[in-house]
């Protein structure tokens, strides 16, 4: 059984409370991006919505009791007012959507217009993840972003005027030194806007991206580990001082404003997903769709399966994920005596604490998460 991605309509053993929808369209590929996207000057909105409807028709959605719906990408805001059409499909097929469901869309500032914002709010969207990345014009140009710094402020004002009371800002840190980006100034400008949530991502060089080609030609040098840590710790101190909770490695929130959807991934619960490259998990199996938009659309229209691959989690997989996901958040990893013993060097270094037999990483410990997770997983496999 392939869980939620089965082309046969079979009852599943679990309710699914979380749905991710991948919207692959972008006006331009950012210099650092290796996501599954489709760069289009004109977004094929009607065709995409029709394809989603075909995919939904194949699935057993009788156990979808949704607490969160998340439109990610790509750039979901390029759907414009058609976000309402996507959500209408979901409401038509899901068994239930909670009255207080968290419904998020990722948006680029240049897509935020009064018309779009009003349509999103009317459709039930109540959380916006705004892809700011930086307020520095030179940095935005180098990243191949399609918006200006002024458009970030304009978009934020439009969203507030439309009634959005839950806005998250995305920022990227650890940029190459030659850009002379003032990270503290970017943090100041983000804090002036007072969003409910902030997500911070350290720049990494992924294969087959413009950034990777620049590096390979010697045109760009990655930030040093010292620069990465300095930027991370500056953000931690500034945001916590401003009243944000550093609740996950990359995420900060005002009290009560953690991302409910993303938090579901870190607790290992089942989730469903739609769209090209979308991943789902039914509690025992993880599966994912073909990545290319054109292939995903063609398969749906020809009656072929859109599932690229399915894997069944082994006992070892589950244990590895339990450790890694547990350490990602300040809720921590429930640990036994042997695990606490393995973590002792981290405790002594101030990188972790033990609270009620739960290992919780400190801000400096978040920077060393991979190392501790590997050590705990290795010790558990012996």
C-alpha cells in the first residue's frame, strides 16, 4: 500500500491533519535555489488547478481532517486570486477542515497586491510567509530576487491592511563577504515590521545552481564557519531580546505563533501532499511525486501514476528520524540513560541541557545538531 499516494482508493489507518500543496511556478530562479520549480513568464493557472483536481480525484481523502494547509513552492503567490480555487478544491474533497485551521501561503513581495491579499483572506488564508531574504538592494539583485526592498515594506502594509495578523518573514544569512551585507541592519528592518514569525536560513551552495557555478569558477567564496556562527548567534540574541522564541533551528516566533504546519513535520505525524515533487507520509511509508511540472501534468492527464518512488521506513530509519527531529526544536529529545551519557560532552560544553530527561539543544548547540544526532544514532545502533 502506498498510503495517501495510492492510485487505488483504499481506506488508510490514520487520520491526516496536515496537507502540503506544491506550487512550482517562479518568474526567475534565484541564484541559490535547487528546488523543483517551473520558471514561467506567464503562470498556467487554469491548467495547474485542473491538474490538482485530477490528482485529488485519485486519492482517498475520507480521512483528511485538516488542521493545517500549506501552499509552498516555488511561488504560490503567482497563482494570484486563484489561490481561492485551490482551497475550494481542498474543501470539496477533504472530510473536514478545522474552523481554526492554519492556512499558509508563501508569497513574494512583488505578488502582493490589494486585490490578491483580499482574495487570499476571503478564501481563508490566515498566515503569510513573505520571502524577503534581505532589505539590501545589491544583495537582492545578486540573489536574482524579483522584488525590491521597498516592495517588502509595501507588501507588508498591504497584508496588514487586508487583515492578516500572522505574517512570517524569511531572511538569508551567511552571505559571501564581498557583498558587504549588513546583517544587523537587515535584522533591524525586519524587527521594525514586527512580524509574528521569522525564519532564517544560512546560505548553502547546492549543486546545479548559479551559485554553484560561480563558486566553481572561483567567482564566489562561501562564508566561513566563523561567519555563519556569528550571523546565527547575532540573530538569536537580537530576536530573543525582541520577544521571539527560538523554537526550532531556523525559526523564531512570538508566543503562540509557532508554525503549526512545519511543526507537524518535526513530530513525525502523517501528512498528505499534492503537486509535482510533493512528499507525503502515512505513518509507515514516505512517497514523492515526479519532480517536473510538465511530467506531473502529463501523467495526470494520461491516467499514469504521478508517484516517483515510495520507501518503507525501517526501524533504523525511524530511530534516526526520532533523534534528529527531536533535537531540532526546544521541545527536545526524550532520552534514556545511555543517550544522556552520549550527550555528556555537549552538556559540559554548554551546547545542550537535560530537562526532565529530555535533551534540549542551546542556541550554540543548534549549530552542532548534526554531530550530536549522528553520535546518538550510532550509539543506539550498537
